[in-house]
């Protein structure tokens, strides 16, 4: 079985501050990991993905995430927040093969950016 | 038009109505999905179609009936819904699906459904 934990439901940062959104996963096999972003009144959009290549993954809009197997984490960061980053962020894990391969989403974290 | 398109964007229906949600993808993908997004809950996978064949039904009530006539179109037929079915219904597609969830999902903007 696999799962994703996104602690907390809301993060608020000032414009220009570091963004850190946490994601921990549970998987019995090497996982594929994803971060998606959802802007108001829109569907989810892929930010970045980890597929067992480099552990530091760079995505769109200046976001990056680092896969840490020892900590079972895949936290999302951005050095300097912009007002346009305000959205909901979802971490997702896919593990297993064949019919056991499923994509599991976390509950999501709402990011607010203060001027 | 590119990406994944869902219509209508908003739908209000009574519990005795019958309506359908439509999804169309222009990405040449093989797999299509229906997800339900309710407030403060994780996305719930409802159905998966791979090459037009349903490969997953995640214990969805029979008042939701999917249809996939080809790899580019996906429908969700609704009848005798309950107020708790009110949610955002998202359609997605991917290059491979069902058996190997490696490629990312591409989502539509969703249909906001309200059941009165």
C-alpha cells in the first residue's frame, strides 16, 4: 500500500520569502512522486515529477523538490514567493507495477502569499 | 484547441434529473480518468479507461455511469444524485494509464456540480 501525508492545510508566506511545502510518502517499492498545483477555478497542473533519476528535481515557475529516501520525503520549495504562487498544492505518489500501480494524492495544502 | 476540455463548467441539477458531463482530450493520450474533488478531502479516483476499456471502477455508486466511446472522449452520466454528490468533477488523461502510472496526468478545469 502507498500513501501521502501533507501536514497542515494552509501555509502563509510573505512575498519574496521562502516557500516550503512538506510531503511525506509511504511506499513498499521505489516510488514515482509528483507535485501538482491547482489555481482557483482550474484543474490540476503538473509542477514537477521524480522518476528515479536525479534526486533534486526542478519544475516550472521556479519550484523544485528533493527526494530523500531516508526521510521518505519530497518537500517542495521555492526561494522567493510571488503573489501568483497563491494556489493549492498536491503531492502524489505512484508505486508498484502492473495492476498494483496507482496514483495516490495527498489532501493538498493551500498557499497564501502576503504582499 | 489543446489539452483537456470539460463541459459544462457549472451544473446545477435536482435529485431526479439526468445529466451528463463531457470530457475531450486533444493530447493523443491512451488513458482517461474521472476524479471527484470535495472540499478538504483528497482527490477520489472514480474511473479509469485505457484504450477505451474500463480498467478501474473505484466502488463508485451506480448513479454515476461512465462512457468512453473512443480514446479522446469520456462522459459521466448522472442520475438520481444525492446532495453529497455535489463536488468538482475532474477529468484527466495520460499517455499510459491503468497499469503503469508513470507519465503525469493532464487535467481539465472541471465541472462544478451542485445537487439540490
